[in-house]
């Protein structure tokens, strides 16, 4: 399958799906509290996505390969040393100091919107806060590279440079991806690399950037459930994700939340369709 360019109609549907995915993260924020389980967060998101938004939660029963069991929940919840694809469960309550990634993907009218963010439960450690902030900066620096004529390697380079400059490491085994009618379309969007290498970006491309940054070594391991990815050294990890559209002049963040309107004065990263 080749990289698809989205036409005006597809872009409009991607905008809607992106906005809906972002709204799930905003909705769930007040529920992320000490004492709650990720299973409860999953049920709240599932009901909101299906009943309020009339969307399909893309992760539920997602099975990219027959070798893997279908994913058993509607969101991914990745806690502390879990890199990604954490399965919501009722076996443990969130507690003060935890860091949690919630990854939401909704399907509306056939099109996918995919986004994730980190949440602090109570007060994070100094390291946890720094890791989460640097990882968010990695996402924004990657986004800042996105414009027609730029190359995928420019994105990876910007992310890797920032993460490693802070003595953190970039997970290599997982990457961002094209998105549209498919959950995971080409191209693969690596979070490391060299400038002026890889695919050249064109207006109409839609893809995610979703850096996974580790406090310790970059090595990861998959748990026997065949989904949960953890750091080998069990040190902390963080991830943030947006779905983007390459526009004629730069990019549009399809999953932007209201809180990101003027984050760090980086307003220009978030030009809207009309800008
Ligand atoms: N949302 C994840 C991504 O960013 C994919 C999750 S697949 C699942 O690509 F099956 F684990 F939900
Ligand atoms: Co994704
Ligand atoms: Co995602």
C-alpha cells in the first residue's frame, strides 16, 4: 500500500475524527485520579466514544496480525514503565506519583483520529516531570518540521536530538504512521534519524508523530499478553501523540486540544485551516 494523499472530502472527515479523539482526552482528564483503575477509565472512554460521539473505538478487537490476539479494550493505558499498548485493568488503583499515558483512537465516518497524552496522578517526581515535559517538547519539535518539501528524517532528527540532549533515549521498535481509512497506513514515521533522508512530505499527507522516550536505556520487551510493551530496565517512559495534516505551507494538528492553543508561545505550530 502506498502513501495516500487525502482530498478535500477526506481531509474534512479527518478533521472531524481528529477533533473527536482530542475531545476524549479532554473529557477523561478529571477522572485520572488516585484510587481509580485504568479499567474504569476504559469504560468511561468506551461509553463516551460509542454513546456520545457515535464513534467506533479503533483499538477494541484490533488485530494487526493473526499471530497476535485482538486488543481487548477501547483505549490503551500505559503506566510508568509501560511504553505503549498497555491494557486497561482493574487489578491496581492509580496512586500518587504515577504517570499514565492514555492513547485514544476513534473512527468516524470511516476515518481515524489518533492521539495520546501523559497524565500525572498527584505529584510527580522531579524525573517524571522532566521526562514527560521533554517528551512533549519532542512531539512539538517534530511537528515544527512538518511542511511540504521537508523529509521524514527531519522529524526523526529533531526528536532524537532533543531527547538525547537531555540524556533520555528514543524507543526504536515503534513509530508513528500514516492514518486515514486505515488505522496504520504507510509511511512509518521514525522518531530518530538524519536530516534530508527518507520520504519527502507533500500536502494532503496525514500521519501521526508519537515519540516514546525512556529515562533509561532504549531497550523494550513485550509482555506475555503479546501487547504490553515495557522498558527492559523498568525505568520510566513517556509518550505524546498527535495526528497531523501536511498543508500547503506547514501543517495542521488535527488532534489539537484547547489547552494547546498557545502552549509555550508555540502558537504558530498550530495554524488552523483558515490561518
Ligand atoms: N493508538 C496506537 C497508536 O498510536 C495503536 C494502538 S493499537 C492497540 O498507533 F491495539 F493497542 F490499540
Ligand atoms: Co498512532
Ligand atoms: Co495512538
